[in-house]
């Protein structure tokens, strides 16, 4: 992996590194998941044990098999409930219509973390996309190329219960509430697939970085106008009530895929610049054409 490939998408959403040596990792169970000392779960041995257990599900997973259920605790289901309560009004106010329709189709319980297996069954029936568990971060190219085959690599653990509205890394809430729902919208699922196909045609790190930025400013942080209001269709916005609230403060740029591809971003802060399409149709048509012609 080049320096440029490691530097892009190294954020709370898409830079996932999968450990290569399953036997060594299982032999030293505590070493599978490394948390930084400032991670909210660093001093919680129970949480770390469960993170390792969930990582093992992914490491032993064979594509196409049913995804084993993750052993979430009552405390963790409570984390989902807190997030869900905050997201309800935020979604009603800031989510685009296509997202809200897809959300209905998945009908999540307000007080229980959905298992990837259940979400996967519904998403697959709607768009053909398949969720596959990964232990942690994988390389951006691997993540993006899998989209071409209709595979979304998905983390399964949930953030630590001490910080229900904050996570330093992508967790199952972002994956399910963000990506799972948008993949249950056939046109957004198609765009994800086209991103994967464009990345597969790309050999240079520079071109990969350009596509990654466009992915970031559309699939992850895209906004559009709907009946005069700015609404979100990006997964990073839609999986966080805080991001949806901050969206109103952003400097909105017109949808320009070329300048988007040059626009750097900092994943560790709320996004100060967002690109806003005139409508869902405009976003879909222009992005689709751009990716097909890539
Ligand atoms: Fe994401």
C-alpha cells in the first residue's frame, strides 16, 4: 500500500485494516483488536473481550454464509436506544426522502441493535447488495473494489457504552443506519457499485484518491435540495445526530465532481464544506454518468 493509499479514507468510516494472520491472531486473542489508550473502551476488559469475540466472527467468516449474531449486551442495546432516540427527530428534519423510504423498508427496532444477518437479508432482497463482516479497518482500495461486486464490508461491534453519541471509529451504527439503509435504496446502491467499478479501472494512487474524495463528499457526506431545504443523503451525516445538526453550519458548494475530487477533508471534525446537489435526480444522473465514463 502506498502512502497516499493509507492517507485517504483513514477516517471513522472507511479505512479498515484486516489482520492477515488468523492463526496468530486467534492464538493471542487479546491482540486481535488494538485500542488506543484514549479509546473510550480502553480500560474496560469486558468490552475488549467482546470486541475480540466479534472480530473473530469476521475473521472466520466465509462469504455467502449466514453472518453469525454478535453477542451484544443489554448495555450495548441501550446505546442503540439512546442513538435511535436522538436520530429520530434529526432524520425527520434533515434526511432526504429516498433515505426515509429506505429506512421504513428496514424497520429497525428502537431498543435493539439489529444483527447484520437480518439487515443483510433485507438489503439483499432490495438491491442485491451483500453485507460481509470485517474485523476492523481494511485498505481503501479493498473496501471500494468490493462495492463493484455488490459487497459492502461491514464492522459489527458497537461503540463503548460510556459515549453513546461518539465513536472514534466506524461501528455497526454507522454501517447499518448509514450504509445499510442507503444500500436499501436501489439508486444509491447502484452508485456504490459504480464507485467500485471505477476504482477497479484505476491504477494510480492519485486517481484512487480523487475517487475516494468523491465517495466521501457524496456517499458519505452528500447533501441535496428538496423542496427548497437542504437534506442529507450521505451516510456519515445520517448516522449521527450531531453531524446532521452541524450540517446547517457548513459552507455549501454546488455539485461539481471535478472540484470535489480536489477537495481535501479532515474526517476527525465536522465537515466545514459540503457539496449540495440541486435534487436527488441531479445527483444521481451526474454521478452515475461520471462514474460510468471514468
Ligand atoms: Fe461510511
